[in-house]
């Protein structure tokens, strides 16, 4: 999976370099008035800098040789407008509102409130559909034991259909202020199913061009390592609390997102992580 090292314009013309495999002979094949490939970097022209400030988002397609074979891939580049407040809406913004956790409405409300991010949980159905739900069960049905069509016969408490990850990401990509915090849930169906879940999530993010919006979190370290192998530039944070900053650095894992009680038991970990 070919990735960019960055997808966000923050005032500098240079956006990023291509990563993964032996990439050669890169050429901009769309929006050439806005983008150039120079010194091994995707860069904005002066016209491109003006356009991204006005349009908030620009698309670019690059052609290249990957390990000697011709390929093309499109990327979505955003003008940085993400909020800097520290508030992440957990399962969306829903507790004091007439809506349901992990619903599209809860995501929309997090955006309306100006949250820096909105977190949501991803499971995989029997027929490998990625869906957004906190628990491994939906309306009494084990998500991994039913197809999406079967699960869709029931509704969320606010009347919405069970969201797919695709529909959730597409809704979140309609705005430019709130990050999409994708928690990939562990599975008790074995390592292979966990790897498939992680791979399909990362592939969908790339298919939609959602890289600039998305951060990944998980309690399953191997799920994050799978995403990292596919996309070395992905923003990842581990949740479980059983890995030290030194252990994570050795694995190239870029972030930790632990309950405060973990740091109370390991008083040096925050300083170690910052270091």
C-alpha cells in the first residue's frame, strides 16, 4: 500500500513523500496547476496554495513505478483546520442528547460542538462487513455470527440503521474540523480474523482517501501493527496499558492512549514517552 508521509497543508508548500516499496519516476497526472513533484516531494504550486485555502481540499493523482511496475493512486490533501481543543467525543456526542452512541447523529453532534475528534468502534460481521458499534453484540445478536443484512433488520434506539464503517467515514469527511478516531475492536475469533479486520479497515480508509481525517486506536497491539505494516504513516495509539514507551518505540508504535490509572502506577511513563 503506497502512502504519503503527510496529507495536510499547514502553510508549507511541501506536502510529503511517497512511502512503501521502491517508488520511482513519480509524476503528477491530475491538477497539475496545483501540484508538482519536486526533489522527491509532492508540493503545492502558488496557485495550489491559494486554491487549497479557498476550497479546503484538493485531490491529486500520482503515477509512478512501484518495484518496476506502473501504478496510479489518488490522494486527498486538506487545508489544516482541525480543532486544537483536547476534547474527543467518546462514541460521538450523545449522552445528554436525544440520540444514540456510535450513531451518525452522534458524530454530527460532535462536529457541531467543535470537538477535536469523535471516537467510534469497529467490528466485522460474518460476511466481513465493517460496522460501527461499541459492543460485540447488537440487539442481542453476536455481530460476528450474523451477516450485515441480518443485523440491519434491527435499528439503533434513535431509529438509524446500524452504520457501516464506510457510511461513518463518508459522513465524517464532509467536514474539516473534527478528526475521526477509529477504534478497531479485538476479536475472539483468532489472529487471522483480527488481521483481516485491521487490513480491511486500513484499505477502506485509503479507498476513500480519508487518511488526513483518521487516527487508529485499539486494545489489540497486533491489530495496530497490521495497520502500521500496511500504512507506515498512519497515526496509531495503543490503549491496553501493558506496553512501556520504550517497548513501543522499538516497534515504531507512535502513540499511547492509556487510562490515567496506568500512569499512576508507572509514574515515569509520561516523561519517557515525551522524551
